C-alpha cells in the first residue's frame, strides 16, 4: 500500500479551503499515464478553460505544478519498472 499526493490547493493567505480565488493543481490518469491538471473554480466570469493568475500568485502556483509533475514522473517510473526500487 502507498500514499500518493493527488491534489494541491493554492489559496490566498486570507482565504479558506473553498475560496473562489483558489487554484487547484491535480493529478489524473486517463489511461495514458499521469498528467497534471490546473483548474480554478467556475465562479468567475471567464471563458471555460481559462485561468486568471495574478503575478503575486505565480510563485506558489508554479511550485505546486512542479511538485505535481515530480509526483507524476515518480508514478510513471514506478509503472515502467513494475514498482521495483
């Protein structure tokens, strides 16, 4: 049994877990390997699929994306080696 991080939420310092200003960085597997997804709540008046990122948010969002990419890479390596260490 192992634990895999599958979602990060980047929220404002004064926000809460379900803040409309959050960015969600997730991990998904659609049968072709692990992929990283980036999404935001739909409570904003923006086009579907668009992200609104303020310059001050970027460092945390980028770090989250890089962390999830590392997790995805680890899953791919496990899959290719059959979990061998």
